């Protein structure tokens, strides 16, 4: 196990599903995080896709039992802003040496994205053996990830992108998968309606997927 990815791996191992969250209103941040943590999903990825994202990370960082990370990291500026907001880990759709250097400089554990064997091998050379497989379904789904795992058994993954309750177990049953990223545990209509009990129930179901 690479020292560079030890903390990332520990975070990924907290639960079978890492909620991938696109939150428009920072007022929803704390109750949403509390519902997901109560449901058994403590690692939370807040994507930097909305103007509210950094404020959402700030609010979620104060939720007991939660480990909040920033997703959609693309530039060094993203990394600095996420770390300043309280992110405890970062997730990127792909990986560049510039982005990796920024995360290492900030001390932000990174889950870098890869969609092919070549990309995974390049990241392994740089010391990263816990990767995000993205976009999972578009890149061939569980069969592709299983095939990549045969010659690259030293690398483990968090598949994200198109993962759903219908196919999550296909991914989670693979020996090279630690967890999966999923957005279905926090549907936008339920977030907007403040249905925190409903979201907690979805989280509880997702937390049982490894059973």
C-alpha cells in the first residue's frame, strides 16, 4: 500500500458508498450531512459544481462523525479553496501532475480519477494505488474494471459515474473495489424538500450493500 494513498484508502473503507453531492443551497448542508452520517455513510464528496459548494463543505466539516471531501478538483486553485473550506480529502475526475502536486503541497489526500489501464499505471508510478474509476459505466462498467484488475491487482478503485442501486453490487463484489461513489442517496427533490428522514433511509440501504 502506498503511503500517499493510505489516508484516502482509510476514508474509502468507511462505508460501501461515498455520496456524491451536488448542493445548491448551503442551508441544506448540515442537515443533509447529518442524515447521511446517521444512515451509515460518513465519507461525503461535495462536488465543486455549484456556487455554494465551498460554503457547503464549511458547514459539513462541522458535522460529528462526518468526513467531508471536495469533488471535481481540476486546478490547484480548486485544491487550495477546498482545503481552506475544511475538506479532508479530494476527488478528481482525472489527474494531472500539477493537480497532484497541489494536493501534496496542501496535504490533501487525493482520490485521482482514471478510466484506463494506462492512466492507472501512470498514477501507480506516481505513488497512487487507490483510484477513482470514472466515468464507471461509460468506461465499460464492472466488466471493464474486473478486466483491468487482473493485471493491475495492486490497484484498488472507487467506481463513480452511473453507479446505482441496480448495479452497485456488481462493482462492490469485485476484489479491486473498496467502495463506490453514488448520487442516488441524496436525490435533488428530497434535498430541496428537506426530506432528511428519507435520505437517512436511503443511506441505511446503501450502507448494507457490502453485507
